[in-house]
C-alpha cells in the first residue's frame, strides 16, 4: 500500500499557444506525502498544477491519478475524482460571503453529501472563517483570504490538494501558521503538492521536492538530500 | 397642489411601467453579467414570449398569464439549446462571434414572425387588460399594476434562486471568476446554458406582460432591446436590484418626459438620461 502511486505525471509537454511552458516534465506522488515544486517565477510551476487540474492539456505525455489517465479530462471531472487546487493569489469569490465561498467548494456531487462534515473540518482548521462566515470575502485580510481559499479547497473532499504560492505576500508569523495547518491537513489523510518560491522553507516543510527551471525538472528527491546538493546550495543558499 | 395632483398619475405610471422594463431587461442583464455576452436577440426572444401568449390565447383560449406555466419551460429549453449548441461554441472562438450569431438569430426570428403572424400589430387583449383603477388623483390601467406585481415577484424569485441554490451560487461564482469556478468543479458550459435558459424563461414572462400592456409587431423586439440596454446601463450590468431601479428610472423619465415635453419627446428624455448616466457613472447606479 504505501508504495503505490497516487499521481503520476509522465513526460508531459504543455504549450500556451506557440510558447512551450513545460518540457518533458515527470513527477510522482505517493499517498500521504507532502511534495514541493520549487522554482523561480516563470519556471512552469503553476502551469504544471494547471495541467494536473485540467485547465490546460498536455500536448504529449500523460497524467494518471489512481491509475486512471486524466490528461484529457475537463477540470470539473478532475475535481470529482478528488483533486482540488488552491490557486495562486487566493482567488476567493469577492462578492460571495465566506460561507458561500466554502459551500461552492463542495459543488461536485460527491462532496455535497459530506458538506456539513467538511465545513466543520474547515472551521476547526480556521476558526476565523466561522467568526466571519457572513462577511463578503473581499472584506477579509490577505491572510484570512488565504485561509478561506485553503478551506474552500478542502470542501471538495479531495484526496490530493494542489496549493499554489500559499505564502506569497503573507507575514512570516502567518506563514508559520499556514505550514502548521498544512501538516495538520496531511495528518487528516490528504496528500499535498505545493508550489513555492521560497526554497529554504520548502526544503524543510516537504518530504520530497522537485526543482524546476524554465519549464523543466532539473533536480528531485528527498529534501534532506536536496539540501546537501552542491547545485542547490550554490544556486539558492549562496554558499 | 394642482401640479402635485397632476404629477401623481405620470409618477405612478412611470414606476409601474418601470417594473415591466425591469423584467424585460433582467434576462439581458443576467446573460451579460454572467456570460459577458451582449444578447442582441434578447428583444426578439421577448417578442417570442408575446407571440406564445398570443397563440395560447387565440388558438387555445388559454389566459396568457396562465399560459406561462407551459411557456416558461418551453422557452427555458430553447434557451438551453441556443447557449449549449450555438453560443458556447462561438464563445470559444471570440466574443465577436457570439455577437454576430445573436444578430443573425434576431434576423431569423423577426422574419419568422412576419411569415407566421404577418407584419400586423397584435396585442393580448383580455378583459382585465382594458380595466383601469383610480386612487385619489391617480388613474392608471390595471395591467400596469399587474406588470409591477409580476416584476417584484420575478425579482424576488431570481434573487432567492441565486442566493440559495447550488446552481445559483455557481452562476454567481462563474460570473465573478471563470477560471476559479472551473477549479471548484463547476462545469461552466453547463452553468452558462442554464443562465441563458433562465434568461429565456424571463423573456417568456416579459413577453406576455408586454403583450398585455402594448401592441407588438414582428420587429418590436429591437425597440425593447434598446430600452432594455438603457435600463441595464442605468442600473449596472448583472445586478438585480440595479436592473429594478434602472427600470423604474427609465419608466419615470419616459412618463415625466411625456408630461413636461409632450409624448413625442418622452423617449428622447429617457435616452438623454441614459447618456448622462453613461458619461457620469459608466458602471451604472449599482454597477461593480
């Protein structure tokens, strides 16, 4: 059981029009892991998440989730299967209330029956969302909006959650809190793939990491090993 | 005092008429707010509702308002098909393509109406459509009051639907952020088809009450489209409250314009107001 693969991305190429954003990218995630994708702006991290979510489709290669090829599926089918994405920049629905944002997260039919249960889980993880449930999402602070985006992502009852640049623009103390919650989410049985620009942070929080440069995976492995890699040290830690 | 007494009727008429305008505009506003399509054919689809009521009344002897029980689901279905198989596909090419297709649809509908019902003006003449009521200095046709009651009911229903149902929330979410709506597991193509379908069911209601209030011809759709665009500009695209207030503002401008400047100038006054609002608050009174 522990060695089975939850998500397997094999040699995908993704284009935005005539621009190639991903080149021969492969990645594997096992159930219960926290995996990081690290790279600078424009390295293709977000495109990789969008390809997994079905917002863009790979021109070559395949994406398998629990052994099923999902690379040509529409985004809403992929949410049904149990993959949820928390997009970069939070992207809460500004003119919906906090509660409405959470409820819309449980739109897919499988999640609707578990709505109350998942709502309680979101409130447990983020008590502030319960306090503010009747406020419009646009009136929340940046940190609260990030919590709402994460809480909403959990409402679809996912097996795998993809999180894009969670700590962007948040105060350090809030970043610590978000990572603590991330571990709690994993402890509740949800596998996590997150994208980060902060290399040092990612290499302590994740189990494994993939390092991307201009659309390619250049390094991958256990974070302990990656921290010792000469190339990583030179490029990212300046030693 | 006499001026106030004399003004009472045009003011009340304007407000009540505004309710009808709001119902005519609501479908247009909804489709623009959610799908970002400007449905040039909306006026003609409203007139389709009028002809549906006309057939129900003259052929089957059913009261036009009662006939909506059948008319609304039929137009709902037609709307679903138009968006799903025509406009959703055009939408993926470009926004201009949807505009051109809607324009073509408008021409096809107008000519079809001419073929079936001739260019002659028709009306839904029922016994209650001819009655009027008086309260103090106010004298208005009874049908204007029915228009307004229908408008309030329709607005309340749509408001509650958008707020309380999964589909309603999905429609609002897709209107605010299409990409994130995808990530929530919302099939936006389907949500758009339902939105257009609802807009058509609203056109059925608007068409029947329009036919009870005014006479209509195969080409009346264009003038009501322009009124609806004016209402939506006044109130702000995609807002229900805004559409309601915009409708009343338009109705008042028309009746008061008619009172002060003569019936010939009443529409001019209304459109000048639309232009002024467009110049001063381009987003409309309740626009975001």
